[in-house]
């Protein structure tokens, strides 16, 4: 009987332990809608952005000042725009960026990224769903995004987008990027769209 009781206690305490750990790792998501709101978070956002796109499969490089200017201007100039910044006790842990494309009133998910230390914890899905929720309130005609076409290098993101109802439109864009090693090279991005749900 003692052995059974000890086993039950171990399971109970293990469950409690994992619940506490999960609670501690829950990231807060800030929704920023204009350039004056992003000022306290700009450094964390840019650091996270550079980490995500500076690593595989992109290996891109960006100047911090350029990023700060571009995203501040985006918030003030693009209709229905927002930047989502996930944060934990270390700093920025993920981000999402979206805005309305006025030519057909689609809500365009321009950026989505998660820090390496937070991957596999469903933070990307939380950010993506938050973008869809925010975008839906902008009364768009549909949702649109562009992502790396290579299935091998972008399997997780493509699975997430497809699971949320996004389908390839057949449009492919070739993007020229500055790489961390100083070279420039191109990669292909596929355009995906989803209808409004409900």
C-alpha cells in the first residue's frame, strides 16, 4: 500500500511541478498600434527580429536603426496595423506584424517569428491566432501572408498556416536579401490566403 501511495504522490507532485513551470513560462503579448506605443518595446522587438531572421533558414542581417524606423513608420502609415510582441523574463520572445492592404482590403500578416528559446511551446500559434483575431476586427475581405516556399526549411510554419485554413494562391515571389556573411542572395516566398471565418 505504501508503494502505491508513494507512486500516486509522485505523480501528483510531478503534475504540480509541470503546471508551475508552464505558468512561469507563459509569455505576455503586447499589442502595439502606433509608433508612440512601441517606444518602450522597440529594442526588445528589434533584438528578437534580428535573432529570428538572422538564424536558419534566412541568415539575413538588418541594421537596428533601419528596423526601428521601418516599423515605427509602418504603425503610423499602414491602415489597421499592429505589432504584437511576446515577452518573457529574458526579453522579447516572439512577434507578429499585420496591416490592411488597401488595394483589396486583405489583412496582410507581414511578419511572424519566435525566439529559438521558445520554439516548440506553441507561442507561434498564439501569436498567429492573436494576429487573426486582431485582423478580423479590421473588417478585411480575407487574410494573406507570404512565407518561405521551401517545405524542408519551413515545414513548421507551413503546417501552422495550413491548419488555420490558409492555402497557396499559386503566386510566388522572389526576394533578394542581405545575408549575415555579407553576400546577397534570393529565395522564393509563396503567397497564402484564407477567408474570414464565421
